[in-house]
C-alpha cells in the first residue's frame, strides 16, 4: 500500500489560473478539488448535488437570489442542490470543493468559465 499525504499548499502552488478546479483526491465517488477564484463567477445551479465550499485563504461570497453569505478562512458552507447561486471574491481566494465526480463547475450553464473537468494535479 502506498500511503501518501496531500499537501494543500504544494498543490496550490502548481497552478495560477482562476475558476479552474483541480482534483487532488477522491473518496468513494466524491472528489476533493482546489480552486483559486478572483472576481465574479456566473449564476448557475447544480440540480443533482449539494456543493461544499471550504475557504483556505482569502474570503469569498456567494450570492443567492434572496441573499448572500460571506465565507472566511477555516469556514465551510454547503449550497443545497437546486439552489441558484453565484460565487465571487474581491481578491484572490483559495478554496476546496467537495463534490461528486463529474460535476461541472458551471452546472447546467454554458460559459467561458466552464472548466475542463477531472484535471488532476
């Protein structure tokens, strides 16, 4: 058996692009993804799955049609399936996503920010 620790800072140092999640591990059918965000994302929805955001560095916001949340380092927020939302950050923010394998970052919305899925670092 090959036991391997995943160093989040090392993985984050391997890419610079924003809004392009990178897979760092899997557990059952779920993937752990790192992503750097800055500026505005697009309004989108994931009809079939909840989406978990864990802020590692910086601060991010999630707009909903009826409100907003701010997530700071060390905090976690779960967007329930079927809830339209838009993420944004005023400055670069590093986050971890936990979601089922195959989830597209823009949900069912086609956008120039739709990232290639399943990219491992």
